[in-house]
C-alpha cells in the first residue's frame, strides 16, 4: 500500500488518530503483516508518529491542524471523558486554563506528554463514571462531562488530593454557576461522599451571595 492511498483513506473517513485495529477495519482486504510493516516503515520515515503504544497520528499539516486536543485526550486513554478544569473552562465557569487537558477514567491515573500537550487522567470508580455526553468539538465527536458533573468531579478530586478550595481564588463565575442544575449536581455528588456533598452546597451558597 502506498502512503498517499493510506492518507487519502484516513481523510475520507475523518480519521486522524488510529491503532492497528483501526487500520485493519479501514483496509479489511489487506494482509495484517503488510499493514504492520507499512506502519513501521512510515514511522521510521517520519510520515506518522507514535502517541503511545499502538496509537499513531499522521505527521501531515492538514490532519494535524484539524485535530483538537479534546479528541486526542479521548483517544489516548480509553475509556475517559474530558472533565475538571478543562471542562469548567470550556463552560466558562473558570477562566481559560493552561494547555493541559484533564480527564476522568476508570483506569489507573496517568499522564501523557507529547508535542500536542500534557494529558492528565484521574482515576475513579465505575459507579461515578457517568455524567458525560458526546458533543461535536471543532468537527470531532468527543466525550465531555456535562456542566454539573465537571463541577462535582473538580470538587471531589481537589478534596481527595488534600487541596483546599477557595471559590474566589478559583475565580469561579457566579453568574454562570447560577445556570447549574443543582439537583442534578447533588445526585452526582451523592455518588462520591459526604465531603463532596458539603462542598457542593458551599459552592451553591457562594454563588448565591
């Protein structure tokens, strides 16, 4: 298979990050050994780069420039969804944050750093891996926490790591917090613990002052 054929197929299917399994699905008639050899050769030539084991991305300006970091974060560590500071910034609850992308996962906590940024994953129990949805972000489908879950995740993980929370210092936007569905947020907090529930109530009281 020629690289231009490979690249054209990726573009046609709107695939910019892929594993060997993805390529097998796109080219079902191709020999698996040949596909592996092609990937290794293209990797050596610099046509593609490895984001992590068995996850690649094309080094091609059109694909690179159109691939958002939220999508990369979802693909780097599965299952995961965008949450905490990144999601709160997305909803304008807090000001724009640094280049790192924060996510929640049921797997072990991890960090990945590559030329696309720093991707941080916080581990949670399966029962609290909820409250996210699929949205279109810069043309890509991504998993992101809804506003209420992003807030509760933020409170829980801050407290879990022994970090005190001052809503003024966090520069929370009280006007946007007024749009929160507090009943839904409470239901999420109840999945965690009493400390998170209490801090959520503190947040609500602060926003209503």
